[in-house]
C-alpha cells in the first residue's frame, strides 16, 4: 500500500510504502526505550522515545528515514 503524505512539494510529498499487515497483531513490533543520537534528533533537549508507543515509534521511524542529519 502506498500512501502520499502530502500534496506539497518536498520530502512530505514523497509516498510511503509499508506492508499491508503492519498494523495487525501478526507482525512483531519494535519495543524498548530509544534516545536518538544528536546527528539525527538535534533540536531541543534529548528525548527518550518509547517504541511500544505507536506515536513514538512512528516519530522515530520518520526521523531516521528522513535522514535528519
């Protein structure tokens, strides 16, 4: 399934592809607490992301995949 993130020009407009069963219980999800290195998450104080929390997990994937360094 490919879902466009935005109709704007730029990184937000790139389509994102993910498996159809990603949100089902059939796939083992990442877990644990992660603190991203400064070259990936450099704005503000360091934050801990809880990968068992869907919003945190999505944000970590977005930061890493968008190459915020």
